[in-house]
C-alpha cells in the first residue's frame, strides 16, 4: 500500500482539502507555495494514464473543483497543474497556486510552513470546496 493510499484511508494524518468516494485532495507537506495541493484517486494506480478513461476524466473534474476552491482561498493569478508521478508510486495531480510560471519550477526550494498555517489553509480550501456542491 502506497503512502498516498494510507493517507486517503486515514492511516496517516494529512491536511485534507477535499474528498469524495473516489478521490482525495490534501496539502503537500513540502509545498512549493502555500496551498500546493495533491489530488489522488483512492484506487491505487501507479501511472495516471493507467486509470480507466472515465476515471481519469472524473479525477480531472474533481481536481478542477479543488483548483477553484484553492483560487478562492489563496490569492493567485491561476492554479497550475502538473503530473510528474515519479516520487510516489500512486497517480496524483499537483495543483499549485501561481503568481508566475516560476512557481511551477519543482527545482525551487520547498517551503516549511507551520502546522497551524497548514491546517488553516486546508480547512479554508475544504470549506470553499464544499460550498461549490
């Protein structure tokens, strides 16, 4: 079982931003910028393009809803999207609030945000996500 599967199952704590029966979104613990969120399918699949077509489409629709919630909470020009998938063997989408394209450079130093700031950010995104329903 991957670390992301354990997070989605509640076995490892996370800063939950959104969830559904099929998908889970949580703050990256090594964020590039405040609000950097990971979106995963609950079903453990290593490579995003190994998801069934309809599941991949639903994942992207869910991620779009999370991105709208992030944009409501974190002042940014846009929310960038990246799919890398080498660091954890579980399909995931990075949603990154952007002021400029430099915010999407994964070689940038990662932030160390206090736990209370992470919790407040996740709670605000979660509330914004739920207002969309």
